[in-house]
C-alpha cells in the first residue's frame, strides 16, 4: 500500500520510468539518461557475473545491445514516502531477455530521478 499523498507524484514517477523504457526500445542510452541522477548506480547479476557500478554501464550496454522493439514493460508497484520512492518494473523480451527491475528514486529539486537500479535476469 502506498503512503503517497500527492497523485501527481505517481504521474511524475511513471514519466521518469518511461524515459528508461523508451531508451530500451530505441537502444539509445542517451534517451534513458533523463530518468537517472548523474550519480546513479546499477547492480545485478548476469549469470554468475556481478554487473555493478555507475549507471553509465547501463547506457553503454544498452547502446551495444541495440533496439528492443518487442519490449513489453509494466510497472507493477510504486511505493512513495515523501521524497523517496521505489518502483518494481517487469520487462519482457528486451532483445530476448526478461528482467525484473527495482528502481529507487529521490525527488531532487522537485524532480523524480532514479538513484539506483537493481535488476534480476530471469533464466
């Protein structure tokens, strides 16, 4: 159950996440960048290998991976408490991969930005 008191925060968060989704579909990391804080990080496993570090690693991977024209994305949960939020996002057929993402957001100067992305690649 969400603790948000402002419906506009949900809309703003959905728009932030949409930048990320649009960048995945286009295969262009630059289209994702507006969703993320400049100091954002990413963590998750690809097989047995830890993928971790600055968010630029995601942008680089996305550029080399190419467009995900068949991507299906669904926000399954948004939880907001004041200036922090968490989003669960299910992504299917990101060029053959299925992901579950958890994005932690912070409202910085009135704008929601992803500070951290955790992901799981489904087998």
